[in-house]
């Protein structure tokens, strides 16, 4: 079994590779930054808690939606939260796969291999193939004991390369939450046969594995990296019944931007996610979806608390950096949509919290942040150089209160898969945020639509200012910035072409 990348380059790694032995000695060659290296035993542990489809506003402490998340609220009170944290986007409807690929590598999805963010689009032999360094792989090579549980949506190879142990691993995008088929992995013995517990909620299965690791972990000569990736609140939204009882649908408030349908045609309006409710949207049906969504979030938050309690009981909490986030958001009724296949705030904005030694408590910052900033941020927080392969920015200067921001603008993208044969579903979006303003450019079947929002005054994106003559200059500036960011990042979108030229191959 091959536990190393197929193509190793110094530009992708910050450690030497003599023969087949990875050395933990960090060298500056091939790294964007240098750092004074401390002995592994002196570095903090890292615990990443990652949910599936939990939008930024669906955290109780945000004070925006009526959802109970006491564990996450506690992390926010004890750490630093980013109030403008986003995913970059996705090139197909299974948004969580490219999102997780970006988190793992710190690279933009359009600069990664199809096999790790769109496995369904490549031959079986190419699924999971990637030459790029992941943060578990990098941390393992630098003295960390690495452990994973939960959803792994980018193939087996990154698990095999990056983790010394995996328990209750789910390989795939979505599944039932009772009877989730999982498997274990260890480099010496490989993969176990799949197994399932028909009576346990998926979040409890993954929390069990995480708690077991913390209870078994008695080593004090090396720090650990734990990656705990839940499959909730992704549908099917079937939490333990008691949690559904806590959210009566009739008492659940709809978002202020609830619509019966999207105001104009966009990509993937009839994708699977959107077909979970009838068209046009009915208030009562969306209330039920929203109530079930909250039940899933609260049920998973309870399992997050179990993991945090086990960390505290282990005596390691004070020396552990905890990161909480989600792979993308979800509309659940906003703008007439149910899914995450857009660049509206409900779909691209996610919670992002850091807690740990040296990180300010009960602090909120409005710096623009991407989810895949986590890789370089963790490197700087623990004193490792940032690998050259990483394309995004470290948030460490913001967390250390040395800088107010690490970027002045950011862009987002979504389009239906370029090889999608459902011609009626094709279409593309690109968006840019700079300061309080956000410009969305949508292209579908020869029609280009601009939407301009002032997010400070209109966080629900209800008041389109694109036709405001007084903001023509602002709109032009944002469009120019979007084109610049597209060029800088290697985004293949060409805004002057129909559907940004992303479907040229499919149209031939």
C-alpha cells in the first residue's frame, strides 16, 4: 500500500525525503515562510471539529437563528471567531467535496486534481489521486500523532498518507444517519471490513471514536492532531427523536429572505437538494425542513460537547488548539432555495472559531477569511513553516492581534459540473466581496445578471443595488476586482463568455 504521494517535489514539501523515509527535520526550502522549530513535544495539540452543511447563522451565539448550540457557543466564548469566514465555492453540486479538498491542502479547488474534488467525474483508477500535500500529512511528518474519524469525501489516499489511525471513517458524500457504514484504518493492517451500528446517530458514532482516542492517548512525548468530521446536519435530517421534539415546525421562524422561488433562472435550480421540497416553496414545508435542520445541529453539538469534555478529562485541553467550522452553508428556504449551489451568504459563509493557547478569548474579528486558510494558520500557530504548495493566507497575524486583516477582498464561484449532460441545469456564478459590498455575476443561457448588495445594511441580500446609478462606480470597481482575483488565483472563468466559458467542452 502506498502511503506517499505519487509525485513528490521539494516545492510541495518542507521536509526531506531520503529514500522512503520522511524526516521530521523541517527545512526552509520549498516553504513560503520560515519559523523557529520547537521540539514536537513542546508544540500544542490540534483538534478540528468539522460539521457538514452548517451555515454561519446557524449557531446559537450568533443571535440570528433560534438554534441551540451550547458547545459551539462555549468555544466562541473561549476563543476567537471570524464573522466574515467563507468557502471559495465549488464547480459542481456536491460542494462539500471541493470544500474539504481545499481545507486539506490550502489550495483553491481549480488548482487541484478532479480525482479529489469530483471523484464521480474520473475513472476509478484516478479517484483520490493527488500530488499535493495535506495538513495531516505535513503534521505527521513533523512529529504529530494523527487521528481521523467521520466523513472523508476525497478518497482513501489522503487518509492513508496523512493519518496513523482512523476509526469509524465514512467514505462518501451523504448517507443515512442511523446505520452509517464506516471502516477503520491503520497503516500496518490497512482497512477493516465495513461495519454499522443501526441504533446510533452518526454524530455519536464519530464522537465515540474521538472520545476513545482521547481516553487511550497517554503519550506525552508527541502532540496529536485529531480530525473529527461529522456528516450532520447534511440531509437526510433524521436526528434522535428528542431533538426533533425540541423544534416544533409550526413555531419555527422562517428567514426574512424566504421566497417561494428564486427570482431568475440560475444553475442547478432542480438539483437533488432543491427537489427536497415542492415548487413553489410552501411556508409550512420549509418550516419543517428548518426545524429538522436545527434538530440535527443541536444533536451534533451535543456530541461535540462529549469530545470537548473528553479533551478536558485528558488534561490536554489547555495545550490544544481547537478549530470549529463547517464545509459550506445551506439555504433551507432563503432566496427560494434549499441547497448550497450558489454564492449567496447562506451557502458560502461558514462559522470559523479558534480556541487555544495564546488565542484571545471571547473575541470576534471581521477580517475576511477562507476556510482553507486553516492549513497555513495552524502552521504558524504551532511554529512550522508554511509549505510552498499552500495558496491561501494564514490568519495567525489576526489571531495574534498583529494585523487587522490578511486580505482586502475575496471572490467566490459556483457552477454546475462542466461535463454535466443536463443542459437545462448549466449556469455559473462568480462573486466578489470588498468592504461592505458584494457583487454577484450570474450567467445562464446567454443572460448575465448582476446583483449588488451592501452586506452591512443588508446581510440577508434582499435589496439589489445593481441598478442604483449612484453606485455605478462602485459596481465597476468590484467587477474589475473580481476579474483581477480570477486571474490571480487561476480561476478558469472568463466573464465575457456565456456561462464564463466553463461549458465549452460540454457544448461541443
